[in-house]
C-alpha cells in the first residue's frame, strides 16, 4: 500500500472481529516500526506491553472498568479487540541521556525540558503502530487509560512505577460500526492551520510572497 493511501485510510477503529486474532508477525512488524520513531537524543525511552490472550486482555479491562457497570457501545467495541498494546514512556532515560557529556547538561533537572518529550516520542511510536495496522489490512485505535486506574494497571502487569502509561493501542480486524460523532466537526484545512512567516498568514502566492493576514 502506498504511504499516502495508508494516511488517507487511517482512522480510529472501535469494533473488531473478536474471533480473528492478530497474527504474531504483524504485531512484531508494528513494534519494529514503532522503535523506528524519532526520539530526543536517540533516548528511545519507551516500552510496550503486548496483551493478546483472553486472560491478559481481561486483566486490563478488569483493572480499568467497574464490573458492576454495563459497558456502553464504545467500551463493548473496544473490548472486542484481540490485541492491546500498552505504550509506556520512561522519563528517567531521557533525563540521564541529556546529562551525558555530549549533551552538555550536568544535572537531570526536569525543568530544563520545554515539554515532556518522553511522552511525545512514545506517542509518535504509537502512531507508527496505528499506521502499520492499516498497512497490514487491520484497524487500530489509540486511547487513554483513566488516571485513577493506572496503579491497578501497573500492579496487574508488573509495570515499574518509573514508567508513564501514555496510552493503549487496540488492534484487530475491523468490523463496521457507527462513525464517531466527533467526525462531524470535519477536517480543519490548511487554510486554517498552516501559517506562513507569522501566525495568521495563510498560504503563499506563486511568487513566494506572503499575503496579508485575513
């Protein structure tokens, strides 16, 4: 599949064929692509916990949902995914990396960082997994875990407490489902989000000059 086609076809899948497991080689390919994501200082401060058995997936859902609550359509659809990948970031790996001689910092002060690149880079790795799923003829969705349940998730899967749970990728063979209501907002075009030269200048003319702000 051409890369532009992968981009165009990617969307968040929220319902899967539960009786069609994801082939192990596809998961390996997705993870191999994930670790090719960019990372500050080539720190590569990420880990991925792969859940493919019924018991493993149920352990995640048990840790993050109330068993007394009836699952809504979103949750029921996500629980049908035959594979879950927990995407973890490792802040300390970044702080240690930038305290090395070639980076010039002499401490591990988190305040030096303008944004938490450990979380951003892990998000980029998760996007690689999403795109790989499309390229392999599957579907996937990136979603968050309620913060109040993180401790239960960490205990369920022996995750060290120096990691951050950035999000989870569900993966499987997609089934038809209603489009998310958020899509009614439409795609914001380049005429709204691309600014040239300074904020508020949208588009360039053929001679390279920047038009006045609208």
